[in-house]
């Protein structure tokens, strides 16, 4: 990796910068690579907020995340969901 931007664009799985890698601005102003965990987490959180319309279904989804990926993943997803929700309330 030659530059800090290359580090942002690196794929978390293989460490390479893929041909389609680019920086993306999230609605909250963060600049992340489109192969990054932050980008994946943002899109999962946005999907949950869009598809799981009730509090019960969202909590069920978060519970499934905790079972499959662990409590830390659940907490990270919930925090991202809250960040998105709060930005939409402004």
C-alpha cells in the first residue's frame, strides 16, 4: 500500500485494492472505501431500517446477528442504525 487512500480502499478480505475500488461519502460525511467494513455496515443498517419496519422485527434481526456474529457485531449494527435514524430526524 502506497498511500493512506490505498489503505481506505483495500479489501478487508484479501488486502488488495480492487479495480472498482473508490472512496464513497456516506450521508453523515464519512469518507470510506466501497470495499470497507464501514461501507458494508452502513448498507446493512440502512437495509434493516428499510425492510424491518417494526421494532419487533428489528430486534429479532439484531438478535440473529448476535447469535451468528456475536454481541459486538450486534452493538456495531445497532449503533449504525441509530446514527442513520438520527440523521434522518434532523
